[in-house]
């Protein structure tokens, strides 16, 4: 993320901690989230964009890094497209 100017200090969070918050749109990008939390019980519409989990990539460090970059770039493309179509 730092390669594209984004500081990432976060961590994975449970959807449960956001249930009482108001959202217009909740976007999941992990297939594990889609399988284990197929219904969003909070406020707002839920959309899922399917991407492979880069943490499961195999190969050399460089090959794994290439998968992370590919997923990062695909998310950067698909999320704005989703937001434009939802507007």
C-alpha cells in the first residue's frame, strides 16, 4: 500500500463491531467474508467484490508480492466502479 501512497496501520475487523453504525454501502472483498457473513445485518446495502486472498499466494517472495500488487490494483479499479454505479 505504501507503494501507492497509502499508509496502512489497520487490521482485520469483525463486521460485528460496525453493526450499530449507519452506512450507505458495505463492500466486502474477501471471499471468506462472503461465505461466513453472507448477510449484512447492519444499516446499508451490502455488495461483494470477489478477489483472491493474496495471503494464500504461493511461490517466491517476488511472486507473492506480485499477487498482492495485482489484488491491490484490482480493488483500486473495481471499488470506484462500484461506487459510481451505486450513485
